[in-house]
C-alpha cells in the first residue's frame, strides 16, 4: 500500500485551475487598499468566480487568463454584508454590492460568531433564570447556536440572529448530545452580541444516561473474529493526475473545491474510439437543507441550510489512509481563506482512488460454448465533512461503462431532544432521550453537455398498454415519452411506480442506429420536502419541493435557494430562475436534482449513527453504439483460480 504524493499544484494554467494562496493574498490586499477592510471586518467567503462557459470553451493553452474571485465581507459592528468581485489579474475591484438584509438576506454565519455564544448566555439574566429553575449549573451548559430562518417575528427585522438550544455536559468526556435541555430556547443578536429573547415553554427532564460509544452503558469489547482485508495494486493506480486534471480509463475531468459547495467536477468527458465526448460541464452539490418535524414552540424553526447558511466546505475533514480511504490513494490539499482573509491549508481534503466493483459483464452460452467474465471497477473522488452533530461524505463514482454516480453518506450523531411520548415527533433513542424526525435534502446542480451544448430533456415512464386488439393478451407495456419544452413544465416529480427516468439527449448527434445520443438521470425517488406548501421553509427551500428542475444555462444561476440563504424570506433561487418560463428544448441546459433521506431515527442510530445513503445515477442511453466495455481485459489467472 503506497501513499502517493500529497502536494497540490499551485500553477494557474487554466481558467478552472484551483484557487491558490497567492490569489487569496492578492484579493485581500486589493480590498485592504480600497478601504473595504476595517477592524470589525471579517472574510466570510472567498472562492474562484468561474468565467462563463463560453470563455472556458474558447480557452487554448497559452492564452492569457483573467482570474476573478468572489469575496463576501461582513462588518460585525453593523451586521452589513458586502459582495465583491475582485480581479487578481488586474488587482481591481470589478463589482461591489451591499446587501439589503431585509430583502437579500444575510451573508453566512461565521465561526467567530459561534464562539461568542456561551459567554453571551452567561450574561443573560433570563437565560440564567431558566437554568436555575431547572437546577442546572450554567457553566456546564453547551450552547448550540443554529440558523434562525424567517418567521415574521419582530426580532428578525433588520437583525442578524441565531436561535440557541442547550445541552448539559457533566465533564469533558461527556457527550452533550445525550443530555438536551429541552423546552427552552434563546434568541441571540449577533451584531449587538446579546440575548434578546428567551422562550421558556416547559420544564422537561434532562436525559441522564451518558452517550459516549466507548463508555458505559454502550461500550463493549472490540470483536476479534474479523480478519484483515488488504487492498493492493502492485503495479500502481490506473489514473493519472496533471494539476487538477484527472484521467482514468476513458474518463477525463477537472476537479475544484469551493468552500460553499465543497468538491466540484468540471468538463467530464469520455473517450470513445479516440474522440473525447463531453458529458457534463460542471457537477456539484449546490445546496442541502435539513428540515425538522418538531412543531413545539422551541423547535418549530429548525431548518438548516448547511451550505448557504454555514458554508459546509470549511468543515472538511483531513482524510486518513486506511480509515477513510483504502488502496492506492492520491490525496489533494485545498486552499481556502480564513475569516481574516488569509490562506488556510486543508490537508488531505479530497481523496482519489479506484475500487473493484464486482462483475462488469458475464455470460455462459448454451449454444456456442462461450464463457467469459469481466470485472468492473470504478474511480472514486470524495470528501468528508463534520458540521455540528452530523458527518457527511460525498462520493462521485465513474464507471467503465460510462455511468456516473453520486453517493451522499450521512453519519455522526442525531440531533436530540427530550422524548415527549408516542404521539410526538421523535423516536425514543435512550431513556427519556428523543431524536426528532427530519429530512436531509440535497440539490445536485448538473450543467449538462451531452455531446455538446444542444440538449433536450424527455421524461420516460413505463406504462401498460390496455388490453385490446393491439394487446389481446394484456402483456404489453411501452416507454411513454414526454418532452420538456420550457421551465414551466420542467418542474417534475419522480415516480417509482412508473420507473420514471429523465433522458438528456442531443438532437444534433445520433448513434449508428439513428437514435439521439443521450444520458438518463435515474432518481431514487424518495420524498421531497414534507413541510406544508404555505410554510416558511417551503418558501425558503422551494428547490426541495420538486425532484427535478430544468433551466437554460446562466452563469449567475449557481445556487438553488439563492445567493444569500441566511435569513432570506424565500422564493429565491429556482423559483426566481424559472419565473420567465424560458425555452429549454434543444438548449444549453442545467438540471437541478433533489434527492435525500427522510429520517425517522431508530434506536440503532444511537449513540452514533451507521452510515445511511442517498444519491442518483446518470447512465448512458444510446450515447454509445454498443457496450463500451468490450475491451475490458480478463482477470489474470491468479485471480480466477478454480482449485482448492
């Protein structure tokens, strides 16, 4: 097992090269010299402002490259956020926009703002009174500040706020999630740095049982009956890396990293008989929301946008060989900006490796005696993050047959409450300990490019043919196809009862049979947002009310819930994008796919949750003239031994 070189190239030789430390330093200097940075200024977000697709397509090696960064600043003294576009090539501020918080929302929440919370709580008389009433030592209370949402309350207007729930921690080893102090919540103004309101609904017993998985009552001896599994590639990995460009089998693509979206994939193409054929221009998980189902006065507001409100990419784990990834691994470091605007190195943020994936194809023929088997493998590029109580992994898989898959892995610790009984909205996980029902809903932004920029989306259902002259025995069924022509009819729901998929085809390119070349999006078809359509969260997370949205490409349409999600009143992002009902037939298209988990927690999810999975697949459908893996080599004799 070999650990490959972990250095990341800092050379900018392409418009989509990854962000460098020098570029972060230049952007900061430009803003400082322009007077945009004061003592109370913090850098909320800094990332590459990717050029328009047309610029990237026109780029040729050796061309001059202008690199621009998008920078969000927060003045902590006023709560005002400002959005900048900075050219690190010309050292200029290209654009500057101050946010109107009431209409535009606020910039995401800073770590520095979270760090102030417990000291603010200890200076709040109403909060101390609530703890005293419960006979709880305030010094042993861990405050968990959470995004506030928008519900029309007076204290929200013009204020940058969070709502705070509390957990008891007896000692340093104690797991606070096991001891929720339920029935009380505090509202904190992050600009004034004060507790502005305490809602004390009800006194509920604090669950007493400890929650560490390596201590009583949960700990058990480590089992010794599992023998080691070793992953070896004696001739090394099959992929090659040039900067941020990766080649493997017939695939080629670039990767990026954005502190809001995390890992991004760019310009995925498949080499077919020597010709590089594009499939996807850009793929990312552009937003996720975790809406909770508890309607109690202290918890009804719990709805977190882990990307738009928290910038979850900044919580990316440093991955470990043998724990997070197995085999012949290539790790990539990434550079982000910290809250003072200086470069911050995140080691081993992205993992690249290959995996065996069982049988690729196999047949033993009864007539001509052919008996052949080919094994499948896939390329995996992934990252993992920890945000609060949950841990999420995002794994992009590329397969030899042209399939693309995204798998989201959810693990960590469920958010807890007091258990209020069988008629409530939680599962009892331990004596008196509840875990509220909730969803994890992700939005994949898929900027498609199936053999070019002229694409059409068709909904394909499996439907039975009624019994009659055409179907006298009643056994017939066929594929019913509905072309999506505009944004207005491009808001679709999955339907597993019809095996519904969506084909993305290129009407200008045909395979050898005269069929339009294409890919099919296969949804898992799990529930979308379950909140009432008139609710605040349904307005703010409107993207999550449909499984599919189809829009024409527009450079500035990047985020399905809008640019500024924190305390935004709603109807931003996709509802605004599609309001004009633009034509989407035979256009340069972006697909927005909602997928995820509806989680009714189980006792087996405590004290730490086994991984749960959600995702989707894109499979070629008529993209190739025949099975593209006929050239896959047979396994060596040592791996196909038939002896004892």
